[in-house]
């Protein structure tokens, strides 16, 4: 029996499903409504649906990959309150979260003040234990086991079940934190414990403490979710197929591993979308693209250069710094379910609140009481009166009612109100694009936009005009690109340690020993996942800075033994990267010292990717073969009769001018006036302004 690899991405409104037939190289796609109260129900419904459509049995499934937002939602949904979360620190460092990092969110001047982020744990839930290490890991004061046990009892008696441990300089020597964890396991066995020397073995105590606390808080939630899905998979499938979870760094990890370090799954779904879009764009000949994943709840934007998305360790989720490697994604609350309302000052406001999948937009007829972006697009005639090829009928009268009530409250007619909703949503997405480009010194006009997700292609043409983009590309099955991306990623694990050394006085023996230790950890983890040596790939990097700087730039480090020549190669790359990032470097100032700060290794287990084949024209005749009719649709000049096309019948080389609407199972692409649409050899739709 031919094996099938499955990939599922659970979003706020829909669960996207892709099946890859490894024997024939065929890709099958579908979507099913998400089930927010129990996401595993929508997950399994998607598996059974794709199995029926592609005509395979579940015992033919060789692996299942999953993109999830459980960790992110757990962190963002608490609105500043994190019940049951506590912190254990070195004696004398109780106020590490209070010291924090200062920032000026609105600028400088007499009317602005330095502010600090709110604490993730209140000070009365921080417990001190006597122990002390120096920055090289030498023991200055041993761990006081009596105090460690007293701390465990204190948390147990108060019902604090999620505990982070962050001792000073634990990145250099993990023994004290490990012993603290053993005490907690013995005294408070039901607690979820995370230690900083495993979650983030880097210096900077505040970021390490917050990242460890986030990991501890989401751990029981992610573990419970993964266990729930695994139990359903085992019940429904005859064989125990490997189950992988998407990580934020662009790789996947087995489900039994992710439960031990769940923080690596933050922004799991958006990472998969960026990778899938990057691969599809590269096949089409574009290596510098902006990926825009428009879903039901939010829009995720990332930058791709050289065919690969940018990575960062300086990300934030909500208001918290999370220093784990992840694809650099900016998320805004602009999606199909974003709620439109009259603000207190009388203005029209859209998002970030969302109707989600339940109850959903008003036109879903499931009890939604507020108009959304989807309701506006339906009122304007830009989408048909159904979703998913007719599986989800839409009630136009309810959408009209909701938009009409809102229009009356702000003094506009329904059409202008609906158009305003879409305009505000598009500008919100455009601002997200500017955050990842203009604010980082990139010219947005140098990029092509890859628009996908259920709602991404609707506004792609509008964004081309707003941002002055070269073009927008809408891949086949745009609603399933995130799930498709899960089939394109390898297993990846990151390992890091802090060892601050000046480049002009490098201890090469220590440097090489550290890299070999990190590489050994990576190889052991990949071997445990079943990878042979020839399927493993190790990449070294280092965080470097000019002496006196507070922050670092990451650069690739040559493989093999590091000597002065190899170090000089890394330093040259650092100068280049610093110039590219900050606009200057000290390449010609030999007297300017350079520091190596963090040493990193990424271990990759290589998997087989689906191969995208060029398409040939299968249907003869003009583009009229794909036309299914026309309907009134609203553009800047008002409603006009607009031709509708079935994407399945469009062929490579076809070209049409706007205004026009192209419909398919999971999404709708709008070609605005003064724009053209062209179908390339891979079936992508390329939107360009008419010149």
C-alpha cells in the first residue's frame, strides 16, 4: 500500500488538511471548520475527510505533521493573569522581573516616561533559594537543599503548579537547577517545572527568566493537547504513525519531545505558512518575497530572502520577550472574522477582536451578533454566498442586516461602510508588511507578495496598490499553504551556550570543545528520532558583537576545527552582517575588539519534500472556458457587473484584466480595476498593476 504523509494546520476558523501521496507524488487538499472548544475534534474530522476524498485508508498513513497555536493562545488569552505560575531564583534576585528592561513606547520628551513591562509573576510568588555560581559556572555557594525543599513545600501548599527555575549564571553550569528540579519532583510531583539551563542556556537573566516562565506555563496545556490528539490518532489508526509538531524555528519535532519544551511551538502555524509560501515562490522564480497569510482571525507576515524566511531570537509574544529561535513573523488582528464596530469617538474600527469559528461572522447564521470583514465582502459581492465549494452556506440577509445597522450608527450607507471595513483591514495588513520591511531598512517595492490563507487573496490586489509592490502571487490551493508547508520542513533542534570571549584572545580548545558538545547533543536527538548519520545536517553559528555593544548579530561559523583562519572567516561575516543590519561596520578598524558571545548549533534531520511539477495546458480554447457567470461587485466607482471565473479551468498562459473575481474551493482572488492577472506554468495567479 502506498504511504501517505498528512499535514494539518489548525487556525481560528478552519483546519487546513493536506495529504501527500509519496508513491505518485500527488498532493490532495481540503479544509474543515475548526472546533475551538476541543481542537482535536476538528483535527480528526479533517483526517477522515481527506482520507475519503483521496480514497486511502488510515493504515496507509506514514506520518502526521501538525501546526498549532495552542501555546500562543494559552499565553495571549490570559490577559495579563497567569494563575498557578511561580518562580524560584537565586537568593538576592527576587526582583529580577521588576528590574526587567526599560523602554519608551511612545518616544522621548517631557511628556513621556521610561516604563517597564508588567510582571508575568507577582513578587509574592517568587521564592529565593541560597546558591551562587560565577559567570564561568564555578560554584561560589552550594545549593541549600533545605531551602530548596522548603520552596517546593511552599509552592505545593499554595497550589502553584507551574514553576520556573532561573538561577544566576545557570547557563554556565546546570547542576543546581537540575537538583532543584529533582527536589520539586519529589515534594511537588504534580507540578510542571521548567529550568532555564534547558529552556534558554544564555546570559541575560531577565529574558531567560521570562522565557522559562512562559515555557512552564504553557507546558501542561500543550502536553494535554498533544496527548489528546495522540490518543485519538491511536484509536482511529491501525498503526502508530509518527506524529510531529511544527516548531517556530522552521522545523518539526516529535510530539513526545515537544511536551518537554513547548515554548518552541510558539507561532507554529505561521512558521509553516512562511516556509510553504517560500518554497512555492522559489519554484515560480521569486526568491525575495513577502508572505501574507490571511486567516479567519489574524494575518501573519514574514520576509523571505534567498528563498528562506528571516529568523530571529528577539521575538515577542504579546508583551513578553521570548528568546528562542523562530521565523520572524509579525501578526495583526486582521482576518475574515475581524469584527467591525463604531468606536467611542464615532469612527469605524475593525479588529483585533474576532468572531472566530464559533459563532463566526453573522452570515454563518450561528448566532454571531457583530458584522465582520467576511460579512462586508459578502455584501459587496466579492465572495459567493457559500464557502468551501458550498459546504458552508452564507446568509446574505444577515450580513446585510449587520452591515446596515453599523452603517446607520456611523452615518454612511451600507456599501460605503462595507468598503470602509475592507479598506481598514487592508491598511492594517499593509502596516504589518511595513513593520517587517520599511522599519528594518528594506524597500517593500523590491518584493513580490505571496498571498495565501482563506482571506489573503481577497485583499492581495489592494495591497499591491497601497504598497507599490512589484506584484502579488496567489499559489494553487492558497487556503492550504500553511498545511502544505508542514510537508516541506525538516526536523530541527537548536542548541546554544553562552561563552563570552574576545576574538583577539580566543581559547580555541574551549571553543571547539563547546561546539563538539552541542553537535553531539544534536546528533543524539536526531538519532533518537530515527535519522541515520547521512540524513543529518549540522550548522554552526555564533552571536558576535563589537566590544562595548549590548546586543549581538548572528553569523554562520565554518564547520570543522576552529583555528585562527576559521575565526577570521566568521569575523568577516560578522562585519558584513553588521553593515547590512545597522548600516555601518568597523571592518577597517583593527583596533576595535570583537566578542564571541553565544555559540549555537542547529541539528537538522532531512526529509523528502513534495516536488512541484510544471503544468501543461489541458483545456483548449480562450479564457471564456473558465467563466461561470457574473454578479454585481463593489469597487471604487460603485457596483458593477463583474465576471466570475473558476480557477480549476484556468490554464498556464491565461491572462485577464480587472475587475474580475476568481473562485476556488478554499479562497477567492479579486482582480481590481487597472490590474491584470496572469497564470504561470505552476498554476500560480500573478497580479500586477496595468502599466
